């Protein structure tokens, strides 16, 4: 066995972070900017734009069991490469082919949505679970910061690119295609499936001289049992988790799809509305980092409960945001509540 001081898992976290930043965050958050220009060019109304984004959100979540089967049979590297290349294909179609609403629904909604799921958080979480025992929640959450940072960067970068090309929204998809192709190369050359592939043990494995004292020092319970798929779905806990996820997984995409337009309806300038979204995404990142600091010390279910309340307050404030304070207070609550809730869900 190689020295654990050369543990590859830390390098793998960087690789996962970069892939999440490029292939997950840019299509997820950046599309709200690109599609605003696209809707005007293709004469799409709000209902049509909302449908496309709704289909995208369905594909980012609904096929997850199929992606999980793919990961189990083909491995994390294969799933992430497949996802990244699917986004590349979808982005190129958006850049060169798409002309009608039904094409937007098919390409952006189904193809890019599926690629974002396969080459994003889900596969990264599966990979981290193989490499980390001690500090697993912190490792997962640190990778998730790639999503928050990508969201904060994607909107202004894509807006600048489109402006540079004189409002040509297809230029945004050229950039996304290039980033996802880069992510596919990272997956192909740097993802390692198991610590044993590098003659190493998972971080926190008894062979690394990290004993069960970690469990004794911290209050977060971590099972040592191996659960089958059927056993999991026969427990009430999994159904409570699925219901709880609806709290943030419906509100956040709703705001991403319609939030900027809603704020403009309330009288805010496009610049002010866009900046408040940046504040929201920065708060998302801050919430994720906050959870990373306490993920292995406080039960994620308690943190998630509090964060869900904060998120709910943010949604209420966004309905009737008034003045500068109202504009940014909703963003802080919405972004921070989502960042913590999403991270706690993954850790739990």
C-alpha cells in the first residue's frame, strides 16, 4: 500500500469540484441568463420558457435511479464522462440547430437536463462515498461548493460573452459546450473508482490508524451496515426524506425560472434584479461552507430543519420584496436556506 499522506482522495475532490463547477453549475444557473435572450429571439412567452425549464428540472432529478444503476454497473468515471459529453452535444445543438419551442424543450429540457444530472452532484457523491469514511459529509459539501461558486460566476460570465457577440445567445452555449468538454477530459484522465486502484484505503478506514474514536468524539451517527435498495425503501425514513426534499427542490427552481421577471414586475431594474440573484447564489455558497464546518458535528437533520424554515421565509419575502432591504434579505434567506438544505440532504 502507498503512503496515506499521498492520499488521492483529496486530489479527486478537486477534480469533482471542477466538474461540478463546469458541467453542473453553468447549465443549471447560466441557462437562466442565456434563455432570457433566447426567449426574446425565438418569441417564446413565459409559459413556454417555464415549460422548458420545468422539463430541465425534471431531467435533473427524475432519472436519478437510472443514473445510479449506471454508476453501479459502469462506474463513476463512465457516468460522469457520459453526462459531460451529453451536455456538449446538447449545447452544440442549442448553438447551431435549435429554432423552435419544441426543439428547446427537447434539447435543453431533456438532453442537457439529463447530462447535467449524470455529470454532476449525484455521481460525485457516489465517488466520494467510496473514498471517504471519516469526514464524508464535509467532503461531499466541499464539492457542492463548486455548484454555488459556479452559479455565482456563470450568470455574469455568460452575460458578458453574449454581450461581446452583440446579443447572440448562442455564444453562451458555445462556452458551455467547451466547459463541459473540458470536464469530460478531467473525468476521463483523473477519476479513480476505488482507493484500491491506487493501492490506498478510504480516508478514515481502520487501516489508516483512524479508529472509531471519530464516532465517539462527534455526535453525528454513521451506520456501518450495508443497506440494499429494497431495505432502504421499506423504511419510513426514506419517504420522510423524499417529502422533505420537496421543500427546497420546488421553490428554488421556480425562482430560477421566473424570479428575475417577477422582480422586474415589482418595479426593480433588470440590473438590480440580476444583482439580487448574484447575492442569492453567493449566500448559497456561504450556506454550503457553513454546513461544511459543522457537517460532522451536528446531526444534518436538525440543520436541515432550520434551513428549511429560513428558505420558506425567503420565498415569502420574495413575493413582495420592497426596497433595497427587501430585495437583498429575500436573497440571503433563499440562497442560504437552499445551500444548507441541499448539503444536509446529501450528507444525510
